C-alpha cells in the first residue's frame, strides 16, 4: 500500500481504538482493548505477548531486525491504552468515543493522551516496513500498559517479571506537546514526589477555649511544627538537600531557553507575591525544573463554620507534597521530616507518608536523544523549531523505566497547549498528526543509517 493509503487505513483503526472507550478508572473495555492491540501488532508482523498477571493486561510487541548490526540498537515505544473518563459529557461538542474531524482537528477521548501518538508510531512503522521488505530499521519494541491514568497499577510487577524483555537503548515516552510558542517540545524525565500528612493530637477531645491560657491547642502546635520546617520557599529539614544531583551546565542552558513567561503566569493568576527567586528569569526557570519544593496542600482542624465557636481544638492535620529531584528518595525525605520534628520539640507530631515516586532526568546529550532532536529539527524546520527540556516540572513514572531498563527517555508527541488531555473536546490538529508520522518515519530512516 502507498504511504497515503497506510495513513488512511491506520486512521480508520485509530477510530476503532478510540471507540473502545478504555477507561481504566471504571475498568471499561480493558480486556477488549488489550486484545484489539494484540491484533493490530500481529497484523503489522510483530511478535506479540499479552501479559495478564495483573488486572490490567500489558501488551508487548517485538519487531526484531534482520541483521546483527541493525539489532545492535533497540528502540522502545512506551504508550498506554487506557484513558480518562469522558465526564463531563455535556461539555463535549461531539461524541467523545467517535473520532471526529472538524476544522482541521481530530477530536476524541485519548487522541492526545495517548492513542493518537501510538497510531502515529504504528503508521510510521507500517510505512517503513512496506518500503523495506518488512524489515524494521533497528530492533523495535512497543510496551503498552492499561493503567497509566490510575498510577500505573501493576506496572512495577510487570517490570520485575519481564524487564529483560523490555531492554532497550532509548525509550520514546507516550506523548508530548508543542509549547505556547508553537515549538515542538522534547522532554526527558520528571520530578519525583513525596506526599505525607502531619497530624497533632493534644487531648482526648476538644476543650473550652478559656483553657488556652494554660493549654497549647493542637492547631497552634501543628503550625509551630510546620513553621520549623520551611520559611519562604527554603526547606529547613536537616539533610533534605543532601545527595541532590546538580544540573549540568548544559541542562541549565536548556532551561534558560525554555519558553516560560513568569510575567504571563503572574497576570494569569493575578499573583499577589513576588516569585520566590525574585525577578531573575533564569533563576526562576532553573528552580521550576531543577529545585525540589515543599507545598502545603491543605490544613484543617477545629471549628471551620460560620461565626464563632470558642473551642480549643484537640486535633489538627495538614497535607503536603514535596516535589523531588534526582538523588532524593520519597520515603527517606518523609523520614527526615519526622527526625527534624523529633529533634525540635515536635516529637508528638505524627508523620503519615502516603505515597511517592522518585525523579528521573534524562541526559539530553545521549547520542540517540541527540539524533532524535536533530531529526525533529530537520523535519520541523530548523533548530528554533524544537525546544529541549531535560525534565518536566511535573511528576511521572519515568524513574521506574530507567531503573529497570537502564535507557534514556525522551518524550515527543502530537499535542499542543489547547489539546485538553483529560478534559472535554480533547483534540490534536491534523497537521501535527501528519508531522508526527513524518518525524518518526525520518527517525527510522536516520537510525537505519547509523
Ligand atoms: Zn498519558
């Protein structure tokens, strides 16, 4: 089939894929979607295995190359076949489970995150295989999980069982997006996170507030303890910054080039306080990507109703998240908070660690990542058409991928700032969809000439 015919044929399959409505949170169509992908990969000539050790099957497809030279390089595409619920359905202008083309855009739940990306990759591979007697450019693998939208449940178990199968030299992450300036963004890695609660119990029940002259209440005590940990963005937990891997100069340079306008952010949210780093844009950008943070999500206790209740609360609780950088361990960080409180007369405050994940930052100088960046620059129209970020400021499961597979990670995809992943009217432009196929196709060609 011609390239155009393949594009059309895979678009039709993508419509079926979106129709499947694979919402992991509701365990909707999960088995059926894994089977659907098994069929797609098999038709394409892959050796497919569907692992069902866990409630959410993992689909693995292997396309080994013909020669030892070509097999020396392995590329792994990571995607997920699950999506977010479509709610609120009323806000969709077209049916979320029907791939709809309108005004140069494709609409449908999962088109940007990340069903469209998988089909961009499959179309590129199909075109390459057709043009090369069925032989892939290098060893190619696809790993498609079914529970990404619910914290990748079971993925770690699959890694522990089968990570030898998934070994690769470069991991292409599930999706990616253009930035607000229209540059294609290639990102490596994520910050980590440590989530915990601090709680204080000062008595068996609330007291009359006349007792405040002689008794410290749980809420004051909790706030005093919290204050001892943090002042104006500076985290004063003993050992908190220990072991942090400083960003390289090149990573810093990439951060400085990032499209990020503090002014705009300030206007958008009508910020009342200056940035923690002052007005130095480079410092703000470095902190955004490379500095750990300590956020209080909420605090509660005592009387929170209208008017007055003269009560001395016996209980208070506050929730926190710390964004972490490479070199920090989420549980260890929560433990350091407990030690700090203990050593500063707040031993009674309870630290309840709830969840965490480590950070991972790609070396954007890794040769295969460099090759991907160069390919994207050629396809999209020059060095300025691509923005390279060593990490995103958000959190994701990239640490586990690197930990088990020992390969650098790069995210590249077909989204844009108004794609609305997880939101109603999720969309990508047809132009970005076609460019996505082009860039992966060109990457295959360049890899075959290594
Ligand atoms: Zn996703």
